C-alpha cells in the first residue's frame, strides 16, 4: 500500500526530493517597540525520509519555528519574512482555508504537552475519527463499522494495546503516554509527507519517552515521511535523527549530520550543549554548562547573539559588532555549516582565535 | 449518583422551607389587616372579628404556617381579596404570558451572548467586542425597569416603530387558538401570520429589556472562558488536523467554553424572575410579575406567598437540570479519572 523506502538513498538529503524548503524565515511576536524576533532568517531544507532534529534551549526559537511552518502561531505571532514551501506550495501565500487544506494532507504536527493536546469533552473515537475524516481521501464517507476498524488499525500502529476500550474513553482517562500515542495516531491518519514533532516526549517519563520515540521513528520511516523533530535533549536527537540544526537566539548556529555534530561540535554553543551531557562510559568528568541566560530577543541584534556567554568570543570586537554568517566548514565534511567568526574553516574546523 | 440526588433533594427542601417561612413571616408583619381589606372600610368590628376567625388569623403564627403549607400542597393557595378568585387559578392563567416573556428574554440572552463572545474572541473583532462590552455593562449596571422605560420612550414614543405598553397583543387583535398558550407559537401553529407579527412586535421590547442583564452576565462569562479555551493546545492540535481556526473554535472551543457558563444558568433564572416583576409592570404585561406587584400593593398574602414559593421551586428545578446536564456533557464528571 505505502511505499516503504529504506536505505541510504532516501536518507541522503542530496538525493531526496525536498519536502520542506524554508527560506529566510522570520517570526515576530507583538508589534512595534516591544516586538520580539523569535526566529530570524532561518533556512532549512528537509528531504523525503529525512529526520531532522532541532535543538536549543528554551527561548531559542525552535517551537516558534515548528509552529510557523504549519501556520499555527496563534494570536500574537506572525511570519514577517521569508517563505515556507511544502510539497512545492508556498504556505505563506495561502489563505486560512487553503493552509488548513495543506495541514490536512501534507503537514502533521505533534505537540509538546499531551495532557492538553486532546479536546477534554470528546471521546477518543470522535477525535481520531475527525482526523481520519479530514486527512484520508474518502475518509469523510466512512461508516461507523469501517471507521471503527480504521481507527483501531491506526491506534494499534501507535502501539496502543486495548484499542476497543481506548476508543470509548475520554482524554482524562488516559495516561500522558497514551494521549501522546493518540495524538501521534491523529498525526499519521493521512499521508502527511512532513511530520513536525515539537518536544513530543518532554512531558513524559523516561521509559515512556523511549517507547514513544521508537514508535514515532518506526511510523515515520514506514511512511518515508520527513520528520522535523524539536527538542532540547541532545541525547534524543543523536539517537534517531539524521541531521541536526542547533538553534540559538532565533538563528541556526550549527548544522550538519547528526552523528558528526554530536561527536565533534564546532560552534562554542554546541560545544557547551554537548559538554553539559553526562556520560556513563566516559568516566568522571566535570559537566560544563553554559554560563549566563539566553538572550532577550526583543533587543536589537548587534553582533553574535552568543557573544556575551561565549568563552571564545566574549568581548571580541568582531563578535560584538557583526552578525556572523552561517557558512560551510569544508574541513568538517560536506554538510557542516557553522555561524561563528572565530573558527578556522580551513583546518578541520579547529576552534582557534583566528581573528584575534 | 443516588447520594448526589439525595443531597440535592434535602438541599432543595431546606431552600423551600427557608423561602416560605421568610415570606410568610414578613407578610404577617406588614401593618395591614386582610379582614379589613376583604370587607372594606365600612365593616363592623364584629364582622371583622368573624372574618379573622374564618381566615385563621387569630391562631398562633406557626399554626397559620402549617395550615398554609398543607393548603398549598393541596392546591389551595388562598384567594384574591378583591375578586374572590382562587390564587391558583389567577397564577395559572397568567403564567403563560410570563413564561413566554422569560423564554424570549433567555433566548436573546443566550444567543446574543454566544454570538457576541464568538465574534469578539473568534473573529478578533474589536468593534463587536467594544459594543458587546458596553451593552453588557449597561445591562448589568442599570435597573431593568428604567431600561424598559427608556426603550419605550425611544421606540414607541419618538420613533413609533414599536407598540407602547399595551400587553401581549394590539387592540383589536384576538388571541390565537390556545395550544401552547404562547401567543407567538400558537399564531404560527394556526398559521395566523398577522397575529404572529403582532405578538412578536409586542414581546420584543419587554423581552430585550428583561434579557439585557442576563445577556451582560453571560457575555462576560462566555467571552472570558472562550478566551481561555482558545489559548489551549488542543485547539492548535485541531487546526493541525486540518480544521481552519474558525472551525476549530466552533467545533471544539465553544463546547468547552459553554461548560462554565452552564452554572450561571440557575443564577440567571433567579435574575429573570426578579427582573420580570417590574418589567411586566412597566410594559403592562399580563403575567405573574404584574399580578405580584398589584398584590403587594393590595397586601394580598396568598399571591405573594405563592409567587415566592414558585420562584424558589423554579430556581431549584433549573439548578437540578443544570447539574444533570453537566454530567451528560462533561465526561470528566460522568466518569471520574482513575489515574
């Protein structure tokens, strides 16, 4: 029924057709002087079957990015620049009605907090049925017995055991993990080519987390859909994403294949992030955090957003005065790019105070 | 469930008891002599004494109360001092007029408040929001009889677009054949379009006047809860499924926002009953409220007592209905979480 593509061809962004192309995306909240730029000039291309992780602290703009793509920024947020192309349709040019149509067929979202993700007064049956009716071609005409079996199959795919019982239940009768499974079920009810998961496991306990992640990984792979996975947890990203973008202060600061970035981070911020993860095997070492707080995004951007907290660039003139570009680091392989003034791009990306 | 019903019923009985005792004692403390009112200013002392004995006014207060309650339960609600007609009959003949007025007032309040809340929150319309808030403010802050008078002055006196305070129908228009005793409905059933239009014309102003305060209350409540619901994640999830923002709000936002407003319904009915007394007097509406005003002025014990007890009963009934509706609508109450 569905084409199952495994293997490296589909995973290699260079070979795969692009499912999502984001160009120069800028998102703002509020208006006038108090406006906050949550996402600034983000470029991102995700190919079919690719799993892209986006990591960063709270306030780095990752959730705004995840919500801007399907057009779900809410009352105060809005996209002020750039383009979002999904399945060769520019979503920014669409009306509310037409972008709802795109969300029906092409893009699915799984949100962070499963406890609030479901309508509290509707049964699971009614909510999943709504998703099937909206998302599946011909789903509108499914009669009750066939709808039941369709919902059953969907929930079983999300590893829900007692499907018949869960269907009759209401959200408050399910655990957080179960609710997230239902939410994922609704997200994969159609043939979405892009699935956006915004910290889908953050609110869950560790065991449930890994079960849900594996399940998500499996259903996304089976559909050879593209996945945009937002998290603050680098360990999770390194477990099952192909590529990763590190966000800081609304900008992407480092990008590359997941394995390489985790093994050998280049940007001082990525280094800080990875240095803050304890390892079991590596013996005792001091965990290095990142001093200071994330930047206030309502301030004007003068130089590198990370400069005040950076162990390399703090006080360095170029870092204070000029916004660094996201440039390739050829020495680190084909797909690595980093937004930093101070790295030596020719020699293995080794961090040296090249400019000083 | 059985426990809840028992608790509610005992609460209802206590409410009824307190309301009836209060109205009974207060009326007995008024400086008026029913015997004198019945027999007139020229009656002899002996006749008055005899009449008091017949009415039981010589008995201790608690005996009178027990007699009254027993009589009330048996449908003997006393009689009108002026006409001698039984109170029960008077109330029953006037009740449909009050119910019809209350129905349209509530209809206006609920539909108006819902439409206003959805428009100001859902459509993010500042104009609708400001207008509705202003109307709600006026409705909550002004006595309904004053609003009624002003409306009459404006629409009947100056603009001549609506009839003045002449009751349920215009002069020369006869009542439609009685089926439901609501003139508007009966006229529709009988296919008398002219009568229907006339009845509508006459009920419009009193219903709007009576419904204004409940509208204000409901609008503020719904606006608030709809705002809160519209920030909930599940509405975004619904939009993520492919509903437009508007569809998500109507299908999932409004039902959730209605829940807190349901509790207010009982309160609103009380407000409606209280408001109806003076609004009916202003619009010369032949309902129970007008009867009560006249009865208070004439010191008619029976009517006022019956009215207070009936109002308490209505209040209790509405609250019971609301409580059971909650259980039907909100699954969290129907099946409490075990997790």
